[in-house]
C-alpha cells in the first residue's frame, strides 16, 4: 500500500507532463480547414499500441455490475487503480471474476464517466454543444473540481505545454482553437479530472488527494463523496451500484437523485459460469446513513475503430 501511494504521488506530480502529450497532436489539415482539434497519433507512440486512433465507445452491456473492468490496449491485462492516464486502446470489457471495492467504484465507474467525454473531446468536439458539455462534465462540477479559472503567471506553464484550465476555459479552447494545437490542454483536463474523481471515490492515501478532499470537506478514511452519482444517472439512466460507503461531502454538490442508494454486499459474489450466469446473487446490506448536507445548487469522430 505504501509503495502504491508513493507511485501515485509521483504520477500525480507529473500528470501535467504525461507521456500521452507527445503521442498525440491535432490533425493539422482539419485544424486548418475546420478549426477543430481532432486528435491524431504523432508516430512517437509505443510500438505495442494500436497504431490508429480508437474510441473507447463505452458499452455497459458487456457485463453486469461488478463484472466489468478496464482492459489494457494489449487486449489481455485488466488494469488496476493507477495514476497512469488511460491511453489509446484501453477499453471496458466483461470480467469473469467479480470486481469490487475501490477498484470498482473508484476506477471502473469513473472510467465509465470520463471515457465518453474523452471520446468527444478528442475525436468529435463539434458534438459538444453547451448542453452536452454541461451533461458530460457535471461530475467534475458537482464534485467542485475544475471550477476555478486558471490565471497564468510567469513560469506557470507545465513541461508539456499544458495549463490546468477550468471546465469553462477548456470549453472555450475546444469550441474555438483559433487554429492552435490545443491537445495538451485537453489531455491535461481529462487526466487531472479523472484523478480528482478517483481521489474523492476511494480511500487512497496521498498528498494530492488530501488537497482535493480538503476542498470537498471530506475526511480521508471516512468519506467517499457521492457528488458524481447524479451525473452517472444522467448518462446511463440509473444510479451507480457500489459496495463501499459513500457520503454527502459538504464541499460538493451531493447526490439528490441517488442519495438513498445503499452499498451492496458483494462478499459472496461468484465467478461467471460458462453459460454466462453468475453463481451467486448480491443482496443489499443494511442501510447506512450518510452525513453532511448538499450545498445550494448555485463532425464526426475520427476514430477508425470503436472500442480510457
């Protein structure tokens, strides 16, 4: 656990300069003709990557709740919680074995939240009308993340050329790049946003998560914030299923539509048998009272093959 925490801290400290930035670029011809940043690979990407841009194209029907996981682009490795950003070819797949705890609620479900936004920002920005943008970035807004505009100061640009822009600022760049290559800004927004949600949805011990929890008025070891629940329901028509205790963190816009959802007891989950049926049935645990009160509510994809 200690080793993982150290790795995560190192990963977050370098999030603004992730390797992903050098693997992607805006397609120059589309940028010049349509003033849109459609991501393309630079040719510097790892040799074992899928050598064409691909969408994550999330399909939750691939597996039941607690039987979906994030698979690496290699088509074999199931990913675990990591500071590394999702890359070209990572996808949501069915899992024969149950996926529970923080790996499920703090990684798989967050992947399902961020991956559709990632697809549109990178490959279909014209689909992000103001209403669609608000819908797909709601999780970050409700969790009080990426809400403060970034003001540049001398030497504040990151090594990758990106800056920690807010949701509103990134949308301005996305809507009108003014002919500039903005892929660093987009990647940084997606990578930092995902890390913020993971911090608020897990019990990770790391300095960066401490800062995010302080903003959310969340206590490490006590609170996992349910601020993204309603956003998940808005995307998928149902509240997320989880087996950890989530609370209404006072520094966020806490869930309303899914506030009464309770954790599921997954201790007896079994392996999927050859017929595709699960050997056991999950049952709700006894209701857990959450703490805190919600604050006042204040063209086409370039990807050739559908799959964070």
